[in-house]
C-alpha cells in the first residue's frame, strides 16, 4: 500500500499569499496518478487536480499541481477567502487507493 | 447536473448489519465505475470499495474485506454497500463517488453528501 504524507499539517496564511502544499509518497506513484481535492466544513470533497497537474472543470487557474514519482505539490498562487479549507492528495496508481492525511489552510 | 444521494445510514449496534444506498442522476450510470469512501468526522478520507461499470471488477480496503459487499443495479442507477459485522471503528460518514472511467480505479468526481453510520451499543 502506498502511504501518502502531506505537509505541513496546517498552513496559516493571509488572502493574497501563495500556498504550497506537499504530498510525499512512500513509493513511486506510477504515471503521475495523483489527484488533489478541496474540502470545506460540512461539505463533500471537490476534485481540483487529476494526473498530478490537470485542473478539473471549473477550477480557477490559481490552482496548479506539479511533481512526479514520490513528490507532488499543490500550489495556490494567490489565496482567495474561499480557498481556506482542507486539501487532500490521493494516489490511484496502485490498489488500494490511498489518501494523504490532509493539509488545512487557515487564515 | 451530476448528483449522488446516499441513504441508509444510522445508529447500529456492534456486530449488526446495515445497507447503504446511493442514487445517481445526471449522467449515464453504467458508463462509470463507482466507489465508497468514508471519513471519520474531523479526520481524513479512506477508500472503502470500488466496483466497475459491469460489476466485473470489485475491490475492497483490507479493513473491510470479508465484511462489506459492494454492488450496483444499473437499471436503477443505484450503488449499494452491504455492511456486516460492524465495528466501532466503522463509524464514519460514508460517501458515494463516481470514477472517471468504466473500470480501473482512478479519481473521484463528483461525490455525494454522505450518510453517517454510527456503530455503538
């Protein structure tokens, strides 16, 4: 099973700042099969990124994904008030599918 | 608009059974694999089970293997999770989620709003 470790656990930033979230895998994630989700309180997760860097439909371009192998990054170029949430990475390169523990982006 | 609506959650005693349902609309249900993902309130996400478009390929997390059974009825646009021998650690919000392809597990989009399962005496 591939274990995903997200860091930091909490990121305290202000609107307009840049957020850099890390997701590290215990072994290589094949073909960059990694997705990112955003979850706000009381809501279901929402897909942001698939294939490590492809934005989902309707996702603003301030969200970008990068990385390969064991190290992946989600960057939010300029935080908007609605971006404060918890972010999860998920690998689908091998079964079982696994998620990281999440990074909370707070004001 | 694609929509997934879960139902069937509730309070159940340890060792008992419960069956969750997920009603899908707004897309061609039998074109996609489907999944169950759970989340302990305030905690992270855990993939529970997935099923391909024709039920030909099924997978489970080790934590539920042998106790949970996933199924689907394409004629009814519905996904199910039969949960037997429930344990306290199965307490969670259970989400239904659509895969992006017919088979082979990928990413999830969209997700339902979840149904809460509480296992307690």
